[in-house]
C-alpha cells in the first residue's frame, strides 16, 4: 500500500471513529474495535517512516 493510500485510510478510519464515539460513546465495544483498527494503521504508517529514516542514515 502506498503512503498516500495509507494516509487516506487513516483519515477515513479517524472520521469513522469520531462518528461512532458520538453515537455510542467511548467505551462501546465497537468504538474500541475501530480505535484499535486506527492504532494498527498508525503503527503501520510509523513503521514505514522509521524504516525510511533508518535507511537514510
């Protein structure tokens, strides 16, 4: 997945999370699931940035 595609997915998941929080609150099971999905996407993005940074050193 390209960096641009990953950033788009992150923004979509962030928007989804905000909508779910407004409907169901912070502690609903689905809210937690979507939050974990967003965390995974962010971790993937950060791992790519770390790899790129290490390869430039």
